[in-house]
C-alpha cells in the first residue's frame, strides 16, 4: 500500500496517525531522503529502512498520537556502532534526519437544513479540512446541480437525504461531530434538538433562530422532553458572532462559520 493510500485509510477510519519521512541523509543510510512510513495506533505502512531508526520512529510516532500532538518535529539519528540504541545497532556510517508529521482525526460538522443559509454555510465550511455532512428532508435541495458549487471542496462532503426522520442521522455521525440545526421547519428543528440531547457522542449543538423560538423550544425540551437545564444548555442559540449583523444568507453564514471556527480554536486538537 502506498503512503497516500495509508493516509487515506486512516482518514476514512477516523483514526489518528503520523507520517514519518526521511528528511535528509548524509553518508550511507538504509533509505534515501523522501522515504515514508505511516504509523497508526495499531498498524504501520511503508518503511524508512528498518532497524533502530524505524523502531524508534514508530515508538515516537505513537507517543505523538497518544499525546494528541499537532506540531511536526524532527529527530536525528547517527548510524554507527558508537551510539547506544534502543533497538540494536545500525552502523551504516551516515546520519539521518526524520520528520514526524501528526495526522489528527479531522473535525466533523453536520448541517441540518441546506436552504439558503445552509448552502452558503456549506460553501464556506467546504474550504476547511473537515468531514462535512449535509442533511435535508428535501431532495431537490441536495440535487447534484445545486451542490455543484462544492465540487472543488477541501472538505469531504457527505450528503444525506432523509425524507421522514432527519434526526436518525445523528446516531450515524462520527464522535465529536459539531451539529448546526437550521431546517425550514420549526417542528423538525425541535425534534432535532431533542434527539441531539439524547445522542451522547456529539460535539457542540447550535440552533439558528430568534429568542422567541428558543423560549418555546426550551419549554418543550423541559416539559415534554424531560431534559434538565444542564442538558438544555448544551444547545447554543443564537449561533454566529453577535457583532456581525445582517440578515442576508451569506452574511449569516459568514457569522456562523466564524463562530464555529473560533470554537475549534478554543478547543484545540481534532
């Protein structure tokens, strides 16, 4: 398997890893500069030459995975018999510098409702390296020609048409998914809020709407849904930055996206 395919596999599995590359070589070494090794929590793909260099690199890569490190780092190896090594002697005679690039699990965002605001928001979020889930009960809003504006996305876009119960998608979303609720139907929004509070693996939950809408929802979530105040407070509303005004879809989308990105920065990691 190529290193590109290995990185893709980790992303599809939503597992962290590290890309290990021979950055520089001086003198004799088992592999040339550019050789790559992909290290996952349980598997490895490729090789940077075996022996102590590779074994130590795998150990260090897994330490980076365990710590959640996000910054790249370099490690130097001297390949001679005068160096005490953790995994045996390599006496090729040269020196090797190895680059470690962490591959964190990418963030996931689910947008429920791909109307005017939802589509504008998807266009912005699609420029980010994340898994973007777009969910709507209306098939025409998910038509290929309408979503064609996302064709060059950086994000991996997942489209879900749910004509009856959009809330069922919540259970299928990856752990930690940030949920944004902005459907065309207040009843659908209310059902999604209730279901989101019952789905324990989600990240943040945001709801678009007015204070009056939220007052009604909050009462129903308490009296009909049986949720306590602590649970209900998980839902953030309104969403977006308070100092960005305007009611046109593009402006609302910019505000919501900026608020979400600020949440990402505050949380750190994936």
